[in-house]
C-alpha cells in the first residue's frame, strides 16, 4: 500500500495518508515496506482527518507513498 501523501521525518509521530478512516487505534502499520533505508512498525494512537498519530516517533525518514 502506498498511501502516505506527505513525507515524514525521523522523530515525527504523525503521518498523513489518503484514507485514515480505514485504520483503527492500536493497529500496527508497516511503514516503508519497500524502503531499503529502513522500514518500521508503528502503532496507531489516533486518527483525525487524514492524519494518523503514532504512539512512538518514527525511527527513519519516509518519502511520499512510503507505506
């Protein structure tokens, strides 16, 4: 799935996606599945509009469409 619509930097806890409503709190997401520089698991804390807040900050930078 390539649904991120905005790049996310290391240390951020909010990612912007096309359709946040399809996700739910406490669900784990694979962020950067095809990112050879670092994929990671993030757990959804909350959603608001098209933004997903994670419990922990990102460990890597992620470009647009990196989810």
